[in-house]
C-alpha cells in the first residue's frame, strides 16, 4: 500500500514554509497569470460565455488542467474558500465545454469543429487529456467529490473506444496520457484504462516510415496554423483592439552550433518523440527529456501493475545510462536547448544546459515508481537530490518568479520571470509540492519504509509517526511514535549517498540497527554524483508509545569531479553539502567566478541569518586569498540578474 493525500501531512521545517508559500501565494498568482494570458478565457469562449479569440499554443489547455491539479492537491491539506470557489468554477466551465461523447480540446473545438486526432505527434491532444485526468483524480482524492472524476472518466472512455484497437500511428508525441490512465485504473479498477495504457506504450516506435509520417503531420500542422492565423486576422479586422494583446515572452537559452540541423534530424528519426524504437529496446535516454521521463514513469507503473521483469530490466538500464553519462551534477536533465532534450554521452556543457524544471519533475515521478518497483534506495536518493536542486531551482522564494531552463553556468542575460510563453513549469511545481507527502514513505507487508526525511506526520491504521527533520540544513532527524499501544514492526530508513556516517539513538540511548545494506557498486558517473552509495538500515522491535528514534546524518562537504570528456567544465569540481549543490553568484563574489581556483582547505559551512531569510552558505578563499561565498544552487537568481557558476578548479 502506498501513501495517499490523506495519510501524510507536512507539518513544518523547510518544506512547511515552501508549501505555505505554494498554498497562499503561488497558486493564486498562477491563476492570475492564466487569466491574463487568456488560458481560462479559451474555455469561456468555447462555452459561449464571452466573445473573443482563442490565444496560446494548441496545448494551452494543459496549463489550466495542471493548475486545477495543483489547486486540488493544495485543498487536501488547506481549507481555503477562495481557492475552492476557483476550483468549482473551473470544473463547471469544463462541464459546459465537454462534448457529450467526452471530447474536450479547445484548439480543435474552436478552430476546427469536427476534427480530432489529426496531428497526434505534434499537437498534444492526448497530453492535455492526460493532465485533465490527473486533475480529476487529485480532486476526488482531496475532496471526495465525483464531478470532475466523472468528467475525466467520460474522456477516458472515449479514448478506450477510439484508441484500444488503433494503429501505432495513433500514439501521442508527448507522453502523459499513459501514466494518467494507469492512475485512473488504480482509482477506479477499470481494466480498460490499464490495458489501453499498455497498448499505447507497446505501440511506440512501431510507426512505419516514421520520417514520412512526421513530414505529413508537419505539413498538415502548418496548414492548420495558417487557418488559425487567417481566423485571427479576420477577428482583429472586426475587433482592432485585440491586436494589442500580447502573450508573455519565451524563455531565453544559449544554443550550441548546428542546433537547427540536430533538431531536424532528431525529429525525423523519431528520437525526439521516443518513436525511434519499441519501448522494450529503449535503454538509452534520448529526445525531449520531459517526454522521456513521463514515458519511463508510465512504463514503471505498468511494470508494477503487471510484474513485468523484462520491462523492469529495460527501465533499470535506461536509468543507469542517464545517471552515469547524461545527467548534470544537480540532477538536471536535458543538455540541448533546441530539442529540450538529451544530448550524447558526456554532452553536459554547463552553459548550454537546458535542464528544464519539468524534466526534473518527470524524473522525480520516475524515481518514485522505480523505488516502489525495486526497493533499491538509489532511486529515493536521486529523488531527494533532484528535489532540492534540479527541481527547487525552478521557483523563486517569492512564489511569483520562475526559471524554465536551468543552466549550471550563466554569464548574464537570464533572470527569473513572472511567466512564460509556455508556462508548463509553475503549476507542475505547485502540484508536486502539494503532494510531497505522498513521496515520503511506503508500507509493505506491515513494514514501514521511510524514504524522504521531511518534517511531517504520517498516519497508519495502528498509529502515527511524527518526523522532525533538519534537512536540508542539518542532518538531525527525530521520529516520535504516537501509538495507542505497543506495536511490533520493522522500520527501514534510507542512509543517503551524501552521508559518510550516521548515529542512531532510541530514547537518548545508542541503538544498533539490526542490519544495514551494503551500498551497491558505485560506478563512475560523468557528473561526479552517484546515488548508488545510498543504503538502507533496518530496525525490528516492539515500539512503545512515545518512543523517540533519533537519526543523525553526517553532512560533509563534498567535491564532485566532472569527467574530462564534458565540454566546458571537464576536470573541474562542484561543491555540495548534504543534499544541496552550491554555486557562486557574482552578487556575492566581486571577481571572475568562471576562472577561480579554490583553496579546498578553506571551505567551511556558515549559517547566515541575514541572507535570503537565513541559509547555510559555504565560505572559503581562492588560492591567492580572495574571499568566496557559495550559496545553494536552488536559490540562485533570487536577487536580480546575476552571473552564476557551479564549477571551479
């Protein structure tokens, strides 16, 4: 049994503050931006409530659905009448625009009535429906209401009718629907949802003559875009005031040479869409990194449901290849700005790094499923590492500023923005933060596995476990057993890869665990971080009401040497303490942060209560005695435009 929205609750600490910001500030700010960009108006136009012209990309519906998903998850732990009203109003609007057979996609319904499923590789029709289904599941779990769940089931039933026996050509270019259908199966028990997901996964990479197929879709897409542009011009001729409407700007990124050619080749080969080879032969991460992460998440979910060992082995191979050769030291994924995707092995230039926030989130979902599938702590270890670094960097401390792509070296020109032309990351972050409690633990055969150390209260049928965690700033973790009566069980605790040692006490007396798993072999990784060093300690005993188990994790400073083959930073080091990667910002360091040589012996952690609300920074000196200040990478860019660098010699 895995945790649900109702079995664990974040109660304070580092994540308590983040989740409060998410619930009180970020979710309402995101709604304002969805209104300003006309995302919600698209549904009102379709419903006949207002007059206007549909704005935004063809996949803009998904931004409303992810916001609805995030808001629903927030409502599970926060009673907020204003938010509840926004959620209810949006559901009413969706009910008004959904067609009787379950279809809903404003791009086609407004611009091309009667057309559907015509450009699945490009236009994200099923991707949007997948996020709608996830929102319906979250809303039902949070509120117990069935309105939205019934709506998404109508959409899912339509997909079963139209796609169960379809050809491989009818697979989505942006994966998402596959994992959503399995989630819906887990809630409803409807076998058709699981089977459709399985078929969609197994059909990938089987489209005959894919270059010709994608060329035909692209030609059709271009014709459709021309029609929309003509419709817009006609609308503006009658409503000239609408010509002043502008969507937010795109996210800037530094692009390497031959970007356009490589993008074209990736798309023609099918690699960009993960359509180049069948799923069971896909052992190398390729293409758009968010799509790849969603694909692997769905495949891991399927393997859990079916016990498919062959599929599990394929997933393990792909994960190992990603970690060893195609992942940045922050856990960031996606080296190529033009495809928002993976490059070749060791192609991890820090300035070109795309490392999209959504790619980190997709990897979190994948790691969670792999941890539950295999029981190995290395997957939980990478989850934690990416949670604090590659994902958390995407949202500012104010909840109103974001990064889309996340380079590891920036010479200027990149700042947090209030919104983007493609605003996929903000609500994706918010929905993940709001459901963080789901990822803390799992229970199997009556034994408890604590996988993430977050200040929280976890409820089981026989009692509760209250966790007080000092992470990410210190390694002090205290577990208090709130039990009505003594309970005999086994508790499993993850020892992170970054902890050289640990101590364990029970009610202030030293305690020796019954067992500690040996770390698996730690293969060399390109980025110098390896989750393979994570271990699991186990304690079997009869726990008494009020027992306090204290785990103290050592938090040494670590240097992560970059492989010599990596362009831009090969042979250089990155610095971490505990689960946090650190960086240099020019606002703190009035010197050339791209050529510094650091005196290793001078480095030490220091708490600075005046810096960004109070953080642990790392101070040191260059080899010629100049002072240096390192801050957590996840916090860079919170003080205006600045230069930043993770690597040094």
